C-alpha cells in the first residue's frame, strides 16, 4: 500500500501569484521542489478544509502539464484530499475548470496554464488556484499562499502512487488505510452540455448550416493549438454542424506550434489573413487556456473587446440563459473602454468598474448583481461561470447574429450610430528593463500629484486636452491609463491604454482618430525615454 512521505524543502523567492496565478519560465518550475513547494502551499492555504475534499485539476496542454498533474496527484494524496477530478491527459480549459468546480461543488481547482504566454521548454508555465465559487482565488488567498511559500519547510507526497490520466475512468487507491480517488473525466462533456443549456443550439445550427431562405453563415474558428481544440470540435463540428474546414489549429500542442497563443490582430494574423482572403462571415480565435476571444467580421473587420462587451450587453436578452436568470448589472475592468457604460445607462442597469483581473468580478456575480462583464484584453464572460470564457463569447455573438439576421458589421455600425463610439487602443512594450519602468511609474505618479497637473493642457496636432483627474481623465471623457503587467514572466511589460469617445464621428480608423491622444500620453509619461523603445511590441 502506498504511504505518505514527508520531504524536507527550503523556500524559493518570488512565488507570488500575479494578475492570474504564478507564471514563470518552465526552467524555473523545473528547479528541485519549486513546483512541489507551491502546490503544498496552495493546500496549506486551505488547511481547514483540505482533508476529505475534492479538487478539480487540469490545464491547457502546454509543456509540463502532465508532469505537474502527476505531482498534484501525489501531493494531494499526501495531504488527505479525498478525490481529484482530472481532465483526460490533463486537459481542461480554464472556463471548463470553473464550470466543473461549480457543477460538482468541489473545494476548488488547480489550473495549469500560462494562458496566452508561449509554451514549450524555453517558454512559460503557470499554476493558478480557483476557489469553490469557480473563480480565481482572491488577493487575500494568493497573498496567504505567497506568505506560506516564504517559510515552507516540508511537503507531503505519496511517491509510490501513480495514476494514468490518459484513460477516462475512476481509479481508487488506499493511502495509509485512507481511500483516495482519481476520476479521470472527459474534458469537454460537462462544459458542452452547459453551453447547450445556455444557448439555443438549434438556432445557431440553422444559422451555420443555412436554411432554404438563407445561405450558410460561414465561420472560421481558430484554437491557436491551445486547449479549446477539443471543445471547438465538439461544439462547432459535432453539435452545430460546421465542417472541418470551418475550424483550424484544433489539436492542442505543448508548444502551441511555436506560436504565441494570444488572440489579437498581431498574434492571430494568419486567421485575420484567412478571413480577409476568404468568404467568411465571422472569425474567432481563443487563447492557450480558452478564456480569451477575438471576434472579427467579414473582411476581417475587427471588433474591439470593449465594443464586443457593449454589443453583447445591448443584446443579452436574446440568450436563453439570460431570459431565465434576467440580466443583472454589467461590469468592466478599469482600462477597458467605457462603451458598455452607455448601454448600462440606456437599459437602466448597474455598471461596475473593477481593477484588472477576472478575480475582481467574482464577488459581484456571487452577490447577484452582475450578469455580463469584460476586459479590453480579449476577455468576455458572464455569471454562468467565474472565469472569462472564449467559446461562450463566440456562441453569444452567433446568438445575436442568428436572432437579428444581421452581419457583424451592421451590428457594430448600428451600435456606434446609437451609442457613439469609444475609440480604443492599447500599446504594449513587452519585456523592458524593470528598473526604469518602475522609475517611470514613480515619476509619473509624482508628476500627477503635483499642484497644477489637474488643469494643465497637453497638445498634439490640432487637439488640446485639459487634465480633469488622475489616471488620466480629460475633460471630454477621454482617458489615458498606464500600468505594469502582472502576468509577464521576465522583465517589465508596460501597457498604455487610450480611450476616446466620439458621439458622431464614429466610422473613423481607430489609430488615426487616436494619434493625438497617444502622442500626449507619450509626452506626459516620457515612456520612450524610460523604456528606450520608440515603438510598442504589440498594438491592439
Ligand atoms: C493581463 C490582462 C488582464 C487579464 C490577465 C489574465 O494582465 O491585462 O486583463 O485579466 O492578463 O488573462 P496583465 O497584468 O498582464 O495586464 V489570461 O487570459 O492571461 O488568464
Ligand atoms: Co487566458
């Protein structure tokens, strides 16, 4: 009979979860006991409820997921966990983990992903803990996990226990006379059946397959070699009748085929090119772990995530789930453009602004005040789970298109004509030197709080902006937001967010419309001086 072994260990510095879990290079996780320490600390942070509990375990299929699943099985057995629900081959998308935690009322789940960061032996890995509501652990829990990592002295594991996770089934063990169960589950089953409850699948199927009156609505769905592949196969091909030509990169790869699995115009450029050159009505892409989405229309017309949220909010009532539960409030993260605020006002709904990171939406959802929310970083979702959900967003768009019979372009243009348009762009300066970036943020904070900054004027081209508040809000409602990323694995990534509202001039090109405000942002922040970069790495 396998038995528990206590292994002595010493703390590692820097095991501090960021915006969404602990993300580091694979080689950092490969250091002796590095991964074991962090897993033990997750369990220690739950010490009052861990014995006899059930946890969900899965990840996005990247390099190291299978090895770490094996470690989690051994350490869970060593800590008195009663049962693990593990995705077959260690595969579970981030929203599917959330769905399964909620469906089976487990204590929580461990998600193995670095999301949209590249994978493979030379790239990134990540570990995130989700709580019993299905959402990412809140700050007090992640702070406690981090504090525990600074003093850890030992971990408990069962080295002789090994469980194959390549076959679906229930595997029972006895560990020092205590029962321990690993149930290897179909990664897609629970999630797919939930999507069928939320959406009107026959209606979306009729859209995709066409009817005697209407030609098929041609979609191109790109999983970017991430975890959504099997979910896209099950939903789009098996359930909704799309053909295999309507889906691409649907086999999860450990290194995402060498690509950056981030659904934006830069990293999903070949989807954009395929939709532009082909006869497609809608294109969608998802990130490595399946919580982000990008939506493009015919000729690759780009829907910004901020607009996507606003459009879905305006049309939420077409989705059966919301018809049953009612549409409560809306929310967005702070840097997300304020387009959804205008919809909330129009519909008389509550609107909330939260800090960057999905964990900040959970409380509002649990309190029954929030139905639909999003982030400018290609995150959209609802209170059906407690994570953002890429496939959900694509199905929500298809529901709107099926119900209105309109194109993506018509939906978007009619939205702007009714509400005005929040032009939005984000500049990312990735992997800069950390010290000057911290200095830039410090200098900017100091400058912004000096007397005279509010009221000061800043010009570029023919536009002059007068500062009304900090973070930096101008008199016409335009905003500049500058922050340092919390998901990078090395150096500092600076994000500059620009949001400018136009009531009537709504059909312009975003980069053209926004350049004066971008110029002002670069002047005020002196970003080029501090980072030594004359251009961003990525523009969205
Ligand atoms: C980024 C995004 C943020 C998102 C987070 C996790 O964080 O800006 O909106 O919630 O990634 O997304 P940061 O701190 O790097 O700006 V995911 O899909 O990587 O879990
Ligand atoms: Co993600």
